[in-house]
């Protein structure tokens, strides 16, 4: 039975990933910085909930430190502050969660994953590829996650650790609720999306499941879009 940590694992894409992995028999530790999210998360066999803040080294050490084994890490913790990210304090906070937090968790997991020959899946974005005028921090952080993924894949290949990333498109989550509720914005998004629908967190989870599996044993340093064809247009 594989043991996997999913950061941001109680909401949005992270929750979808956690449910998907638990559904195939993984022991999942779903972590969140929000006690309210932990309290609201519906119980599921195979998922253990823990409070952890990816921007706090002591909090990360408290979760990773006691583990005797880890087979996978999925970094889904992330924030977006649409319209406010030109404030330097907000900009720094978004970078700290999305990019530095990803690196902090990767470093904490590395010794355990080197022992198990495990795997990391980071969460990039379509905005790793193009800019977002309303979200400069989010765009910069996700571009950074993409490049960090490639760098760690090269550095840790000798340890037997594979490092890949997913780049979700427009997925049905709390983060996209405002866009989905705005007919004008939603119409524009669907017009560019060949599959003409929003993605589901379970569809992202299915890709993560494959990337963590032995079926992807020769795959590392790659960033996989899950976007219904949006980036191809």
C-alpha cells in the first residue's frame, strides 16, 4: 500500500486527488492549513487528515518528520488573489504558498522518497505557459513550479525519485466558481476550449494516479496539461 501526502488535500483539485488515490488503495495524508476545511471534509476510508501550513517550516517538519515511509508527494496547496496581486505583500504571500511552499515540501519529502524510490507530482497551471494580467503572482509562481519540477527531476534522478507536474486548465473548483457564475467569462472560456466543458477534479486525480504509478516509471521532468485542449488553441 502506497503512502502519499497531498498538500491542499481537503479542497479543490487536492481533494479530488486525495479521493482518487484513496479509491485505488493508497494511504493518503491530506493536509490543509485550514482547520475549517479539515472539519468539513467528508470522511473517507484511507484518508488521514492533518493540519499543516506549507509556509511554516516547523509545521511541515511536524508532519513529515515522524513518517517512517513515504511513496509519493502531491503538491496541490495554492492560493490566488485575483485583482490584488499588484500589492507587494499579497504578491509575496502567493509566491510563498505556491512556489516556496512546494519547494519546502519537496525538500522535506526527499529523504523518504529516496528510500522508497518514490515520486513527486507538483501543480503547475496553464498560467505556467501564458500570462495572467490580473494574477501576476499566481502566474509567476506557477511558471516557477514548472521550472522547479524540471530542475528537481534532474537533480534527484540518481536517487530514483521522479518529479513531474500537472497543469490544470479550467476545472470545477471553489477557485473557479466566480468565473463559472459569470456568463460572459464562462462563454469566453468555453469558446476556446475544444471539449466545451469544465474539467472535473477526478479527471486531474486520474492523471496524478498514473504519474505516481509504476506505469509512468520512465516519466520525469514533464508538465502535463489537463485542460480539454485549451492550450492547443
